[in-house]
C-alpha cells in the first residue's frame, strides 16, 4: 500500500489543505491518506487563543469527511502533554501499516528544513518526502535541497503540483475577527467557528443573513431587513456599537415562526423555565427562544442576546443597545400604524422619551385587544417615567 501522512496544526483547516490533500492522493497514487492534527508542535508554539486539540480534531474530521480513503487520526491530539515529534508519529503509522510505502506530505517551507527535524535521519530513511510546490519560484530551492538530502540519505523527493490557494491558517486567524474568510472554510466548519467564536471570529454579514432568513417565514424577511437598517442607524446616532445592533436585529426573530410547543421544547432543551402564561403571552416566547438560539448557535455576546430577549416587552433598566433594538423593531420602514412617524422622529431626538412612547403605545394596543399588559412591560414604562 501507498500511505500518505499529512500532518499540521490545521488551525483552522481550510480549502487549501483539502485541495493539497486531493492533489497528493491523485498524483502519488495513494491508497490511503492519514491526516494528523498536531498536539504540541515541535517547531513553534500554538498561537495564543488557539482552540483545544479536540476542537481542531473535530474541524479536521468535518473537513475531510466527504473523502474516501482518508483517515483523520488523533494519535498526536491524544497525547496533549507531550511534544508531537514527527519521527514518533511515523513510527506508529509504520507499525500500523507494515510493509507500506510511506509518503510524508509537507509544504515547501517545512520541506526545506527537514534535515533539522528531531531524528531527521530516521525520518528520511523511513518515508519519501512529498513536497507541495507553490510554482516556479519554489522549484529551484526544492530541486537543490532534494539533491542534497538524496546524496546524504538516499531518499528521493516527490513533488506534488498543487493548485495553489493564496491563503494560510495564520491569515485566516487575522481575517475571521474582521468578518472575512468564510469562502476559504467549509460551511460546516465555518458554522462551528462562529458558534464557538473561535479565533475571535465574527460572522460574515451575508452569511448571517442567509442563516437567519432560512429560519423565517418569507413574509417576515422585509421586516427583519428593515429592522437591521433602522438598528444600525439608531446605533450610530446614539453611540451604540453598530455591529452588535446589526447582529441583534438580524437574529431577533429567528424563532418567530415556531409553534408554542416548539418554543417550549427549545426552552426545556436550554433549561429555561417558563411559568404560567396569560392570554397573549405565548407570542412573547420567540424573544426567549430567539435569545437562547442566537447565543447557542451563533455565539452572540451576552449584550446581543439580552437585547434579543427584551426586544418585545422591554424591561426596567434597559441598556442603550436594548432600547435601540426595541425601537428599531417598532419603527422600521415597513411599519405602518397611527403615530409611527411621531415615534420615528422622537427616536432620534430623545431615546428615553421614544421608549416611553413606544411602551405606552404597546400597552394601549394590548388593552384594545383585551390582552392584559405584561408586568415586565409595565415595569419598563414606570422605569422610563422616573
């Protein structure tokens, strides 16, 4: 058998890793590719704030899941307290596949340092190096180096012609907090990164909208679009973080279309208790479930989750962000009710006065529909009147 060994930190894994692996399997005629996320790499420490080994392992497994004859191994991750020396890993693979031809897949930069690795002589007498070529700029360096190690160790180097993607894990770690880089990561792994806010990642806006809109009835999308527009405008006007306002607005109604039974199942799943509900209060459940799902599935901050939680009822002691989301939901451009223009104007003149007006309108509307006003809303109004 021909076995490829493809190690790295995969921090995070990206489509460049996948394309490189596919090229190696095809060009080297590999029967199996063993992908090995590093535990503690010997060459340089893991960047501060890196995900745990188990998290990186999960992402690598997800990235390579669609491919046959690819095994993602935890042999290095399973030893979190010891340095992952390549010579030890190769020895384990050799024992697992006795008699197999072993190919060590490496990038150009790492290849050019092979003779400096721990127990490099053992490595180079056990495997055939297979270097990913980045094009003509690398060829002379690779050829010169390969001649040197062949004369010294008797090992021939294979070159894998790779369809180069100009991206690296380090570049992605810089891009993700800037809401960029989604196109370089598989959909499943991008969701995982955003859910857990790995690398300080913040969701790409278009990606977030697509995820949110898929959870809505089509008829509600114009409202959410309008709420986002209004929330950002209000946030910028009142000195609130516009990114937090945008996130809250995009996600505020993500569970709106669910039935009361579905809401209760979500709340039970997140161990959120619900007491007896008065008439009309079942319509408020989407605020609770929306906040819970936004935090659990989209990794939003506590401030954003709380703004979603109170966007329908308000509450005493609201933050500016909470007021912005409450009012944006009330006055966004598709809203059309008596005195909405007055409320819109007030929202940009006096934030607290606009809140008072909005809460009074909401309570009046509930009474008109023979619904007992929510105690939380009454407390919010009293707080605004102080």
